C-alpha cells in the first residue's frame, strides 16, 4: 500500500514533486555508493508534520527541514566516509559538460592553482540509464550570498576568476556562461557551521541568518566557475560557434546564424559581473576601466584573458602599494549608521548585507 501511495498523485500524502521522484528512486543506490540524501528522499519517508494522533490537525510543515524541496537536476547529499557536504548534478552523457568537467578535474590540471573549475569529486553512472550520469561536487555558496567588506576581498576574487578564464582559454575551453549565477565560493572557512543547500542564508534551512566571518579574516577564499553545460572545447583559438544561450542576454555577438568566437564572450560576461558589483558597492570604481574594456561592444576591442589578467594585476599592485587593500566597501542599497559601521569593523556586529 505504501509503495502505491508514493507513486499515485491522487493518494500520495507528501509534497514530493514528479521531478524529485528520481532522487527517491536513486536513494538506496546512492546510499550503497556512500552518499546519504536528506530524509525527504528515503523511499519510506513519511512527512513528519503528518505524524500526529488521529483526529489532530497536521503540524505546520514549514517548521521541518523535510519540507524543503530541490529541483530534479541537482540535490545535496553527505559523503558518508568523511561527512563532507556535496552536491549532485544530473548531466547528459552525450554532451560536452561531462568530458569538459572531467578534463578540468584531471590530476594534472587540478594541481594548477589557476584552475577555477569546480572540482568533480565523483561520477556516478545511473543504473539502466546510459544517457545520464551524476556529477558529485563540493557544496559551494554563490559568491555574493555574503557581502564584500574590504576592497582587497574583491581584488582577490577578480584576479582568481580572470586567472581561471586564462587557464580555460589555454586549454582551448570557452565557458560561454561565465556569469553571475555560475560563480561560486568555498565558504567553509567563512561559515564554519555550513549553509543549507535549499536556503543558503540559513544553517539548518529553518532559521534565517548565518554566523559568518569576513573573507578578509579567513583569506584566501577560493572561487569557482560552475556549470559547463554550454561550454565548448575548441580545436583552436580560431574556432567559431553559434548559439544564443547564456544568462547574460546583453552580449552583442550572440547569434544563431553568424558564427562568432566564444572566447571574447567569456571576457564580456565576467566584465559585466564586475560592472554589476561596481554598481552595487561604494568604492569599487577603481575597477570601472577594466570592466568597461572587458565589455566593449566590439569583441576585437576586448582584452584577451591574458591581457585582462595583466591589467588586473597592475590594478591590484597599485591598490596594495597605496595601502588600500583594507579599505571598507559598503553596499549602496543599505545604509549603516556610524555606530553600526564601528561595530562591524570591530567584529561585534556582522549583518548579511
């Protein structure tokens, strides 16, 4: 009876979606492979808010972490042998994402400090499905989920990401979606208690707010590019591509009919990320020139990745020589009083804005 309920939309008594059923079906196999999913995805799971005495009303499901759903493509898990929080992504085996991700995670390339590709910890083949596989990656946090507090923190991120693009391009790999939501950070030192996959600004998925440390206090912070779903490994730097897919819809050359080089696209996309950050924060305007150069309308007028790294290093060296690395930066959308800024500077107060 329980099995019938689980797969019958009319009688099933939990909010498991059709897309989530894949993970429910995979749970025993993944457990055997050494990965523990959240209780929600156990085939025998019963919603805890429904476990009440007969005649009693159901409890508020929002009081339970079990109420938090994930998409059908990605899900969090725990690697059992070391307790590490990981994320699994279902990818097609026939596309470029899997071979590119594995190539960038090969031991030789992984040892290069400029490699900002998200590490692939494991690849799990799906029984009975030759068309898909699961990539296992570290649980990371979107780069802007916690605010920058010092100019030096932003310098560190920009230089790392430009180094990463230069590294990709040396391998003739163009990311093609080096945009805001594909830039993540390893937050393990910043948020020792961790964050919840479904509610990143919460430790447990229930109570909002994180106890966190500034990037500067735990530097260096490692940044990564994720999602190689539309990436391409080219035969040469002269390779042209077609396509309109990207988070950033302002890229001038994107076309389904006129071939274009994918490498300047990466530069433009990251340049737009810089420009958005500059608009969001006070005191990042020193990067305005670099961002403008990277987002030139004509792809041929944009710097190469190597040139952008060189320009960025010049900026960062100048900032360091001027003693401005520790200069405070503040989001324009929030106004802190003088006393609040003092508390933040002293570490007494650390809001997530």
